[in-house]
C-alpha cells in the first residue's frame, strides 16, 4: 500500500500538519504540507474529482523504495475518482518523478498540472518505455528545470505517453527553445500553449520543424520575444493543420517584402497588442477571425473574402473599414478609436457591432443610424452609456441615444415644403371653383 500512500501524498511531501479544504461544490480538494504520517487526513479528498497538493520538498524522498505495485495497490489506484491532479510549490527531484509517473497508468487521471515547481536533476525514464497513461492534458506553469536541449534521447522513452497527449501547456517558465526531436514525439497533440516565455524568432523553425506536431490545431505564442513577422511565418509553415495562432503581446515588425505563405488551414489569427502601426502582410488567406485590437493602427485597408469576425478596438482609427471588403463579416468591434461617423447603412447586416467610446459627430443621420442599430440589438454591450456625442457643440457630452432624430427636427424643409405646396394647391383649387360657380365674375372688356 506504500505506493498508493505516496501517490495520495503528492509523491511525498514535507512532514507538517495536514490541512485539506473542499470548495463549495465539493469537487475540488486542496491539501497543504502533507506527510506520510498524515494520510488519514486526506481521506476526505477521495470523493473529489480535482485534488491539489501544495507545499513541500521531495528531495528526502528521492531514494524512497518503490516496488512494482501488487494487485491490491492497482485496485486501490483504480478506485480513485481523481480526474485532475495539481502539484504546486514543490521541489521535485526528476529521478523520483521518473519512478512514480508510471503508476498513473492505473488511475483515471486525465489532466496533470505542475504549478510553481522546480524540477531538479535528470531522471532515468527507461521504465516509462511503452507505458500508456490516461493523461491527455499536461500543464506546466511557472516551472524551472534543466534545459531541454541535449535531452532528446532521455525523453524518447516517453514517446508512448507524449504521443497520446492532446493538450500541452508550458507557460511563464522562461522557455527559450524546444528541440526538433522532442516536438516530433507529440504526434497527436492538438493544442500547444507556450505563452509568456522567452522564445525568440530564431527558436521557431527548430521547434516546429518538419514532422514536429503534425496534428497541431491551436498554438499560443503570446508574450514571448518575437519581433519578426516574416520569421514567425517561416517558423510555422510546416504546421499544416494549424487553425488558431496567437501572437498577441509580441512587438512585431513588418519585413520590407515577404513572400512567406501562412498555412492554408489557418482560420483564427490574434495580433492584438503587438505594437502594430500598420496592417502586416501577407495575412493568411483563409482567415475567419482576425484580432488586431490594442495597437496603433490608423487605417485598415485589406480585403479578406472569408473573414467573419474583425476586432479593431483600442486603435487610432478615424474611420471604420469598408464592410464591402468582407462580404461574410458578421462581427465588427471598433471600441475606443477616433471614429466620428460609422457607415451604419453598411452595418445593417452585421449581427454584432461594438463601437463604444468614440468621439461621435451627432448629426441627425449618424445619431439615427446608431439608434437604429441599437433598436435591433446589434450594438450589444456599451449602449447607451458609452456612446457619447463629441460634436456639434450643442450636443457635446450628451448620449447618442438622447439626440432627437425626428423628421421635423432633423429636416424641417422636408415637412414645410410639402405643406406649403398643399396650401398653394388648395388656394388655386378654391379660386378655380369660385370662378366656375360665378360665370359672370370675369367679364370681357367693353368695345369702343
């Protein structure tokens, strides 16, 4: 039973008073500072589907004797209802992890998370060769370990496990490179999140070499050290199945000329908060979602026939892009720009329009157009509080919603002229009627 105890203790933690807490829904149990002696205290966590172990130093357990599990141990591990296990704030000897990880094959754990952990040393992963684990999602956040370069042979023993993973996340971990051979181990991976690391332009082509991540659909490179738009394009060109790419919070610059072709499969592209002063080209030709919010764009003049959603909030646009360039567009966000007038007549077919916090010129046509969009629910959140008039002076500071747009107030001539014409016709008709009723009213001039 020692293996099950070690497993429940988060691979053995500091000897201290055990503290375990359930959340309100009783499905997430968090335990702090566990020890072998406090196993009774974590029995209460057994009904949970998510268990979190925090705090401890596993160095003292690096030489802990771990034998192959017997039938009772296998049955005990198989009876656990844990679907997700989180290890946090730990010093983890890799040699211990290498010996214990294979016992997850007897559990139903689908997601394994290491948060704020330090991996120490190098483990021998030979006993993991051919092991199939139920884990489909592996996440590392704010972790540190030995560099991956030069460890390709060590990790090749994990090919069965890594080859079955669906999701991998390595975030805020100062990652600078990913060797090509390691990327080739992830043959079934669909989602890869490497946000908030230190990846540079030169690191992408080795990481995403031919044969690496062949099934990858979603890739996040948010907030790394990427600067060259052209280099990123070249770096991911072997990802033939890629559909979603997040390059937000990198400071990208355009190349003088680039002939690089993005993967044709790419449908969603996030370039928000990327320091853009102009739209970078070429853009992926089959995009359906493009996010360029939080940049310094003054104009957006591109045509994308397949685009359905365009996000341009928090830029410096003085005019909305022409909707005619995007025949399939159904969503357009333009909040926090310098737009004074919207082509509201072009926006009538959109399902979702957001254009709050712009300095609107509240002419009758502009205010009326916005009010018409709001009336059918197209403006969504922000209306009416964040739609304010900037001009003309007598409307400045007023809500667009409060601007009168009746025909009499906006175009009095359109009302007065027809009324005058009707009055004239009435007078003429009255005169004609009077003449006809009195034939002698108009007499001929007497002859001399």
